[in-house]
C-alpha cells in the first residue's frame, strides 16, 4: 500500500497550474491526524504550498527552480472546488474599463462563497464574499460594469454610467440595462439616466 505522502504527492502531480488539494480527499487512506501530518511534511519539504486552512497547491517547476502558481488560477480552482463563482473585484473591473487608474492595493477577488485570506507563495490574496447581483452578468464587459459601479459608489454613479454608455458595445449595454431590477436603486437610476441621455435627439 502506498504511503500517505506518496499518494498525496502523486495526486498533486496530476494537477494543472493552480490546482488545489484538500486533506478530506484522502481520509479514505488514513485518519485525519495522519493525513494532516502527511500534508505538513510535504509543505516542509517544498512539495506543496499551504494556501489557506485545508487548501494546498503544488508549486510550478520552471527548469530547475520552483515558483508559486498564478493567483488567478488558484482562486478559480478554489471556486470550482466549492461550486462558487469567483471574479476580479470592482477596482480591477473599473481599471479594465478605463474608469480608474491601476492601484497597488493587495489582490482581492469577489466570491459567492465564504471570504478568506490566501497566502500563495508569500503573496496575500483576499477572497471577499459579495452579493449575488454582482455576479449576474459574469465576466463580460457588462458584468465588469456592474462591479465597477459598485466599487466607485453612488457619488460617481452618474459620471461612470455616462462613460460606460459610450464605452460598452450595444449588446453589452442592453445586457446591463436588462438586469437593472436586481441592482441597487442608485445604480439602476444612474444607468437609466445614461440610457435616456443617449436616446435624446
């Protein structure tokens, strides 16, 4: 019978970059204490990185050196494992749409699941729980517009909505206006005003 560390290591080697492992996947091979001890040994030996409590990921080998996996790939794998949606935060969305300048804030992603702090090879990454309406349009430009507006806030909503009306393709703007009923009232109002201004002769 394979040793626990060997079984865990072999499983980790089948993962693509950013893939994650959880101790509970190996409880059929030993007690929780034994599984936890095996994971601890693999972390100490450099074969695994401890991302958060109960979440581990193998480092990526590049020639003769090892590096941490991509933060984005790790958070997407965590989301898939927990059947959660994970998307970049509002600051990133606002930057991608040209509504804000890039910031040096710590990386943060929004999730429909529980919030948690991750340590990906020394890089601190946050998973922040957000209301479901922020995810209604996914990672599309219209979805980014929702998260950008939420991050910018009510005070900048009119200005930002006016800019978005010019930046977004018609189908994306139509998608945004179609979900207004599920958005905060101040956001829905700003989007409605931007549509009305655009339609004026």
